[in-house]
C-alpha cells in the first residue's frame, strides 16, 4: 500500500461521513471531541474482546462505503487470528502494537509497531494482534461493510491475566 493511498482513503472516508460534517462533508475532530463520542465494545470489523473501545470516526462500517474507526486496546490483550471481508489499512497512534499474519496467534510471529507505524489487513487474510504492558490506539480504514471471522472457534479474543 503506498503512502499516497492511506491519506486518500482517510480523505474518502472522512468525506463520506456525516459526523460533524460541514456542507462539503468536511470533518475536524480534536482529541477531546473524539474522546467524547460514543464508545462501543465490539461492532462490525472489531474483535469483540471486552475492554476494547471502538469509536466510529467517519462513515459506517456496517454499510457499503468508506469508513474509519479508532480502536483503543487495553494492556495485555491478545486478539486471536481472524479475517475481515474488506481490505483495511491502519496506523498506530500510541503504544506498541504487536501485529502478525497467519492462522495462529503467536508472539514470535508478530512485529512490534510503534506510533506512526502503518500496516494492512488484506481482505480474507488471517491476522492477529497483541498488546504488552501499555494500551494501544490504532486507526483503521476500510471500505464496508466489514465483518470479523475467527479462524478457531472459541478463540475469539481475550484479556490476558496479569502475572
């Protein structure tokens, strides 16, 4: 995915949204305004793990068209291998996101992605993620509708127990 494609996708998702939109579909949200928006656990295209907060920034992940969501993932969280039907791209905003590709979630198969890092979630390709001792925030954009299908039944997502 090129560096030009991410801003274009984010711009398209923003323009398609009615969230605080001006007549031309413009959106400007401060961190405080984003924090004040409704947060849900779960929802289309999310792992559904307890504690993960999902904020829709633009568009509608349940409908056809571009969307952008923010995920706030607690420390010591593991998201099992899963797929989404749509192609998605993401940027790490804060924390260290341990992200990997494959049908089995293992720490050794992840790459540590810090703030400003970029990654993709190709449609139908299995991937997984983990956090360490600090929470992580990522912003994900795609073209909906999106969904989540876990590879192994019973291995959706879980909050790891602290030692």
